[in-house]
């Protein structure tokens, strides 16, 4: 038995040894000094494949370089190799699924689906005090639920609170991050920026976290400072507050430019384009934080380096500086162009190409006037003569940007372009810059060569450049005929429509004109760009009646099409071309649309109503009463888009045909008014505005009192939008019928002990004062009781509303017609709220003081402020100083006179 056991042990040891040899890579062998098979260098597990793919990415390349130089290269072993896992330390253990998911970039790489695997982990987890974690972020925040160290758990909790929490949670998360190990927190924050897809708001929170963690640190001891610079540098080009980013960078840059360069100098010579681009953006931030002489010295050193990749990085740095400075770069543009000129003369063709492309970017984006353009053009010309195919197009493109309104340069560039024999989309961009400055026949000849390339199916991404060039060439009638031949091709419909919509003086003969409109009829069925530019495409000088009939026939056919998208596209086209149709055609289309007002599809019905509105604005094809009775059932629908379109149509009818609307019975209008009141609770501001306008028009027809009664009932609604809409509608009714028609009702109903009604009445008076200038003072005197009641109420909302009402009353009249005694009385009532600490009351009071300083002048108000400036309480003095600053800002002249009088008074004493 013992011998048998020894044999089994020997066999087991041999099998385990073979496993180890198959699972791990032979790190002792120098593969570069001997011939190896592909098997030895090919990973055999999914983990190894993922890890190698990560090492090929920009960030993985950085990490791999660090591991190689530090001697801590992770050994990757198979999952089933338990012996090897026990033999190595945790540093050399395989990467878990979660680690791979965090390391892999979110774009361009397939991530493991850990939702199912981690479902049992999240079941039963207490999330009290933490915000919800989206599914795509659960793998990143896994340490919160794992058995990790307490410091790591707190770090990820703080990040979660900052990223997904509300304002209070963000403050709590920031406090947590400040009380943990800073290095762990910084690494986790950087990992979040690298592994998650963040929007601009999340990126701003990430910068706030970095700023809080870096505050007070010794930057010489921060290990991940290079990654922090990369993150902040890449965020400088998005829509984030530049002040926050710069303040965070200044904490690092406070140690000097030499310190910062020492942290990223090794990446100047990186072979990866993405790393060099990020380094260029970081150097671009130097222009805002260091002396420009130091930055330019750095560029010159990089440009004269013997390393090719350092010189390429210098090009990216120049672009970063130009983007960072914007229009301010004009002060240093000559020096930056000198650096690019030095690089254009570089012996390496790829460096030369990058420098030429950078120069083209500077010329096209910044659009600055260059004093040394002749010298630069001659330099580019000489380099082009000695260049090869790789850099020749980039040099020629840079030369073309210097040809604006210069015939001689344009001719030189065109000769080079024609001699090169290249026919591609890049040549089309160069030709676009010089086509108007060269001979017409030469331009037409070269355009014919480019024609087959421009309308090829692979040039969709260059549509804008090709369209701009074709529009310039369409001054030649031969070019328009050649482009028209491609209009019938479904693939080129979008491009040709874009070209013809931008050509103003388009000329065709009779046959070509008919073909042109037939192509338009075919294009609007399949292309959204043609629908968008339908008005520009159809409104040409050669349009005739048969062409409009052709368009109307196509619209009728599209409206009867069973496909919903086709019907909607036809309705959009009719809205675009309604202005060029005759009255008979508008009547035909309008009646046809009225027949489709009962369409079951809500999207189609909404577009039908909008189209009827456009047609009715062009020509009243039916009596207003017929249209109103037809759309009345539609207003009652619960669909938001349909109701909005119906209300818009009703408002157009009320405005364009008030005489015909008077023939509709009052009962019908009141029924419509009740429906409109319900619509005031809509979230759509446009719909509420149309409803308010409709109610104002209806009040002229049926009388203001009936509509006012309906609106006063709307003030008691619990829906805030409906109450605000009712208040504005009351002001509109007063504007349409006179303030005397609504003021008695408002004063009488103000006695109702309802918070909503009283605040709504104050809001209605405020809106009326805003809309109608020079309200008679007799009406304003009758409002004093309402103003006094609002200003003396305990509720801050009441007092704020009353103060705003006083502000608009004061500003309602010109300074010449102001009743100074009455306005001073209003000032005395408002002044008692100066020390109110409620934010809404304080803001309203400051706004009201601005109005009083304009009407009563600061000289009078200074007598009110002077006593508070001498108060023993610092809080009171501070508040009075704030009011004094308002007076000085809005009426500094009269206030300075008050200072002079005060000085004279003290001198006499």
C-alpha cells in the first residue's frame, strides 16, 4: 500500500508540475533572445485576454509601464490553478471579474455582465442613508458591500454620496472623504473618472472631490499626481466652470512649472497618441497659470528635442495653448506659429504632417489675422515642393487657409492641387478655399473630376464640406445641371437637398425645372433634411402654378398613405410651403385637413391641427365657427400634444377672425372657457400662454365678468400652475377690457379668507402693472388696502408678494408723472421689512429699493439709511450698508450730492 501511495504521489506531483507550466508564463526566459512559438506568448484564459487588452489601452499602457519599472508585474494564472494561487502572494493573484470591469474602458470594450452574478450580493443589503446605485455602477461600488477594510468602504461611501446624492448627501460625502486615507481616496476618485461614463455634472463633482482631497497636501508626496493632472487636463475642454478647474490646478502648480514638468516629462516621449494628446492639454493649462515666457521656453525645448515623439507632443501642446487662450492667443500667435514653422521643417514626415494639420486648425478655428502670412505661405510652398505623398495634403491644406481673397496664392495652391493628381474628399476641401479665386473654366474642369468622388456613397461624413464647395460652384449653370442629375439617386438626396437649399439664385430651364420639382416630391417622402428645407427648396424664382399643383398633389397622396411617418412628413411639408400656395390650393388643403381632424393616431392628429393653424394664418379657408366647433371635441382629449395644437389653433382663430368668432354663441364660448381653465394646469408654458391669450379674446366677445368668475374659481385650485395661469389670465382680461372691469371683483373677493385667492389677486395686480403702463392713479389708490394687508401679514410669502407689487406700482409711471407723496407713503410701509432675515423677503426688499432709488432718487433714501449706519449692532449696520450699496449702484449722482451736504454739515458743527 505504501509503495502504491508513493507511486500516486509521484504521479500527482508530476501532473501538478505540468499544470503550473501550462498555466503560468515563463518569466525567466528572455523571449527576445530566442525563437519562440506563438503558443508561448498567447494567453489561454479569459482573464489573461482581458488583461492584455487593457494593457494596450492608453491608461493601461501607463499602468503597465509603472509596473515594469517598479518590478511589480502581475502574474496571471488560470482560475483552476489552485496550487499556483497558494504559492504566490496577493500582489500576483489573478484579477477578479469586478477588477477587470473597473479597469476596462467603458467605450469600445465589452464588459462582463455581473448583474446576475452579483444579484445575491445586493439582496438584503441595507441602503439606509445612501443613494440608489445604477446597475452600470454596481461593480464599481462593490467594495461598500464586500469585506474590505473600513477605510476603503468609507471612501466608496463618500464617493457614492457625492456622485448620486442630493445636496445634503454631497456635504456628508465630502466630510467622509476628508477623514479617510488621502491616497486611497485619490486612487478611488481617479478610478471613478477612468472606469465610469460621467456626464458634465458628475465630472464637476469629481473635480470638487479632488480639490477637497488635495487641499493642504504636500504635492511632493502624492503618488498619483500624474493621473490627477491627466484627468484635470482632459476636463478643461468640456462645459465645466473654468474657475473650479483652475483653482484645483493651482494647488498643484503652486510648486512651480519645473515640479509639474518633472511629473509628466516621461510622457512627452510616449508612443501612444492619446497620452500625447492629454499631455498637450495639460501643457495648455500652463498658459493660464504660469508666465508665458516659461511656457514658450518649454515649447522650444520640446520642438528642438531629438526624440520624434517629443516633437509630436509639442504640436499637441501648441494646440492645447490655442484652445485654452481662445481669442487671447493673438498676443502670442506669432511665437506659436514660429514653433509650428520650425516643426514643419522637421526631417520626420509625420512630425511635419502633424504641424501642418495644427496650423490648419489654428487658421480655421481661431480665424485670426496673421501679419506674417507671406512668410508662412512661402515656407509651406517650399516644403510642399520637397514633400512626399504622406505630408503633401496636410501642407496644401494649410496653404489653402491663407488664400482668402488672394488670387495669386489661390492660383499657386490650385496648380499644386491639379498637378498632384489626387482626387478625394480632402482635395474637395482644399478646392473649396480657392474655387472662386481661379479661372472659371479651370474650376469647372476640376469640379467635373471631383464630381464622382463627392457623390460617392462613402462620403456621407463630409457632407458639410462638399455642400459648401458645391454652393460656391453653383454660380455656374452647368454645375447645377450636373448636380441635378444626382437628385434622383436615393443615396444622394440628402446631400443634393442641402446644396440646393443654400443656393439663392438657382437657374433652370423649363424641362430641368419640372425635373427639379419631381425630384423634390420624391425626396420629401424619404428624407427628413428635404422636409426640413422644403420652403427653401420650393421657393425659387422659376416656380410656376404647375409646380405648386405638383406639390399639393404629392401632399394629398402622402396624407392618404397608410404609413404614419409618411403622413406626418407630408403635414410638415405643407406647413413649410403654405406661404407659396394660392388661395384655391389653401382652401383645398384646409378642407382636406378638416376631414382628417378625427384621426385616431395622436401624433398625426397633433400635426393635422398644427397644419390647419398654419393654413388658417395664410388664408381663412372656412368660417371661424365651423373650425371652432370642429376642434372643440379635440380640446377635451387628455393627450398633451393634441391639446396644445388645438389651443394654438383656437388662439390663431381668435386673433385673426374676431368678427367671425362673435357669431359663435356665448354658451359655446363659456363651455370652451371651462375646458381651457383645466388646461392651465399643464406643464407646457407655451400651452398656458396660448390659453391665457384665448381667454383674453373670449372676454371681449362674451364680456369680462363671466370669464372673470371662471378665473376666480381657478384661483382656488390646488394645482400651482393652474393658480398662476389664472392670475395671469385675470391680468390679460383687464388688459383687453380695461382695469375697471376686473378691479371691483378683485377688491371684493380679496376679503375671502383663502390663502390661494388672496395671493392670486396680488399676483394678478402685479402682472397687470407689468403689462399696462401709466395706470390711472385713482385705480392705484383703491389698491392701498390690499397692499397694506399684504405688507403687515405674518406670512413671509404674503409680505414678499406685497413688496413686489409695490415695486411694479412704483415703476408703472414715468418719473415726471409720479405722485411723490403717495410713493413715499409706500416706501414707509415697505421700510419696516428691512431687517427681515427671510430670504424671499430680503430679495424682494432689495428689488423694491432698486425701484425706489430710480423714482425717488438716492438723496431722499439716504435719510432713511443714515440712521442704520450708526447703529451699535454690527448685523444692523451690515444690512444698511447693503442697501446703501444698492442706492450707490442705481443712483450714484444724487447719492454723492448727499455726501457733500453731509460733509458741509459736519464742517459747520
